[in-house]
């Protein structure tokens, strides 16, 4: 049961998003179809329905691209500057192209594209850091972060991206070394990353309901 604890938090995020959907800001509404996709995708993976050619690595690679699109668009939507948003879209497009190159010409379609995944998570973590830099330097009035939905969503994304970056950055090397202690640690790290992002996304969605009730 504990092996699928992350799935519980994905369901929690989906239920929270659906519950708060009518009160969400427009840029948060993309998470409802995204979370439906994630829950269906993970459910299929639990029962190995997506295992082709003795592996589900191919769908993990494609799922990473979808995540990059969604999180990239979301991070861009938090900034009002059109020029900045355009730069984010370009970076996401470049990350997608590099991922596809890795999938088809370097590591192969049926293998886990660790190079592409590291690139994706580097982009996501960097976008969050830039967002916090801009937030701290351009906010004139007092901002209550504990009631600010983007704070929870972005801090969850940061932890998630850093956890995945660490895991996949050393994945190939540890696999080559047959370091089984790393497998145990890696499982914990990636599960914690999922717990962080989906639990904090749930909190960010519920913040909208709480804000409406208090106002």
C-alpha cells in the first residue's frame, strides 16, 4: 500500500481541484484536465497496462513532456510581462526539442530518457527560482504567503523538480554500478517529490475556497 502512497496524493489534488474549480483563477484551471490525465496515467501504470516492449519508459518520457508544457505555461501565466512569457514559451519549446532528440537519437524511444528528464526539471526549477526573485523584488505591498495560492503551487513544483533532478542525474551511473542502496533511496526521494507537489497543489486549490469564504 505504501508503494502507492503518491497515488493517494494525486487523487487528493484532483479532488481538491474539482471542489475548488469554480473559484480558481484562470491560470490554475489548467490543472483539472492535467490532474485527470495524471491520475488515469498512474492508475494504468499501477496495473502495467502501459508496458510495451517490456517497459513503460516510453510513456514516462512522453508524460515528462506534458508536465513541462503544463508547468511551463503555468509559470509563464504568473508573470504579467508579455516579453517574459514569450521567453518562457521559447525555453519550454527548446526543452521539448532536446527531449525529443534524446528520445529518438540518443537513449532511444523504449529507454528512459534521463537526459531529457534532467533538462525538463532544470527548466522547471529555474523558472520557479526566477519567479520568487521577481516576486520578492517587485511586490510593493505586504503579501501573506500563507494565503497566496501560487506560493504553495510553486514551492511544490520546486521540491518536485529538485527531487527528480537529483534522481535522474545519477540514475544511469548508479544503474551501471548496480548500487541497490541507491534504488531504495531513489524510490523515497521520488515519492517525496510527488507528495510535495500534489499535497501543496491541493493546498493551493483550497486556498481559493478559503479566500472566498473569508471575503
